[in-house]
C-alpha cells in the first residue's frame, strides 16, 4: 500500500516537473485561450437575460356536465364533445402559447426583425430564431412557467406580458366558441326532448281518458272497499234469508223481499267485478294489472323525460352564461419582471472550464515532448520516427 502511494506521488511530481521544464510553452497554452475566453465573455459576447412568469392553468368547471354525461351513459365521446376533459383547457393554453400566430404577433409588435438584425429571406427563419429564445414548461407545482430570453431584459419582460395578454384573449375566444357549439347542441337536444315530452303527456292523458284510469292506487283501493262492502252486505242478506226460511218458510213476504235484495246485491257485485262503474272511478279487477303496468310504464317514461329536460335546460343556461362572460382565465402568480441577472454567458463557469481543459492539454503536450527528448537520447526507433516527423514539419530540434 505504501509503494502504491509513493508511485502516485512520483507520477504527479514527474508530470509537474515536465510542465516546469517547458514552463513557457505550458503557460502560453493555458493563458492564451483563457485570456481570449475572458475577453469574449466580458466584452465581445453580448449578455442574455431571461424574463419568467408563473401562470396557473385554467380551472375546469364542468361538474354538471360530468353528471349529465354519466347519467346519459358515461360516454367518453360526449365528454370529449362537450369539453369534459380536465386537461383540455390546459392543453389549449399550451397550444396557444406555442402557436405561430401568437409568436408572429410578438415579432410584429416589437419589431424583432430589426432587433435581431435579421437578414434572412424567409419569415420562418425569423420565427425559428424567436422560438429559440422562448420556452414554456410545467414546474413542480403543475404551473405554467413561461420565459423569454433576450439581450434587453426590459424587452424580454414586455414580450412575456404581451404573450400572456394575447393568450388569455385567444383562450377566451376559444372557450366562447366551444360554449356556443355546446349550447347549440344542448338546445337541439332540448327542443327534441320538449317535443317528445309533449307527445308523451298527450298520449298519457288520452290513455287515462279512454280507460277511466287516473290514479291506480286510489281507484284500486276504492274498488276493493266497494267490493268488500257489497260482499259483506250479500253475506248479511244471505244469513237473514236462511233465518227467515227456517222460521216462516220460503213463501213469506219478508223472505221474498230478502231474496230480491240478495239478487240486487249480487248483481251489483257482478257488475262491479266486470267494470260497469268505470265512469264512477271503479276499475275492473281483471283489467287492473294490465292497466296498472301500462300506467306505471308511461308515468316512468314521462318522469325520465322531465328529468332530462330539466338537466338540459339548466346546462343550456349555464353554457349561455359561459358564452357571454369574458373573464381572466390565466391567473399570473408571478408576473414577469425586469431581471438584470445574466443567464448567458456564465463567465465563471466558462473561464474555469477553459482553464481546466487547456491545462490538461498543456500537461499532455509537455510530457509528450519530455518523453520524445528522452527517447532521442536513447536513440530508439521512436526517436528516429520523431526526427523524421520533424523533418516533414520542418521543426528545429
């Protein structure tokens, strides 16, 4: 372990001695590029500044739309048509901020062709040059981070503010158009729903009038009570008849009266069972299951259409308000400010990097020269090849 440590020290000292042996060459190789880099980053290369704004993505308020979509069947196609996606608004803002229309407005507003000293023939190249200085990304908090880099930090801040204003205006236009399309769709559905509801109500009223069937629960209850009363009365008359027959016989006057009463009650009971009193609200028991089922089916269909009509009417009004409103959708949490701290060039990093790289190059060159000198003293084949190379390059040994 001790020998390995000494070997490393020996190698380092040998590298250092070889550099000192060619000190002037080593100094020239390191200092000249470093001085050139220093002059470039200090006075030649123009500094670049960045203006940044943090913006919240627009919030989606589609709770009622989502409820309607799930009620209708949870169809993803309808959700896409009506804008139910949570990411759609954020994607729309991203697209607007990255669109060539907005970038072209910035170029014309701030005369960037003259500012960039652009001499190209194609406008697309100027647009490409601006996009190199523009960026948009999501930060860790899922907010939009929008930045513009420029040699003038005042202009950079103005460009970001201008882009946010135009993007918000474009997004408002997008949402207005989207709300109008959705409202027109809902209005058409509302009209058809209203027509169907009117038709169902008319058919339902006709069904009630034709069958004298208006409220199944009340009518059936009344019919059963009436039948029970008749049945009780018939049994009462039958008991009196049996008693009279046993006491006075079948030829008595009272027995004849009881017999007529019994026949009358029996006829009333038979007529009630057959539905002869429909005009009075009575229901024929044999028809009541079929009529009740049809009544419940029609009533349920009307209730469904009424619920759908209310939802469509409510959503149509909400979309009408959405279409009419012009509010700020992009809320700026951190507005762009005139940041005079350079983002390019990084002077310290550049100088350290240049110094380190050329120090390594100088060490390699100095140690290579010492190795060739050592080989020349030994007269080895490497020395002969080096002499031949110097002859080709006309280097004085």
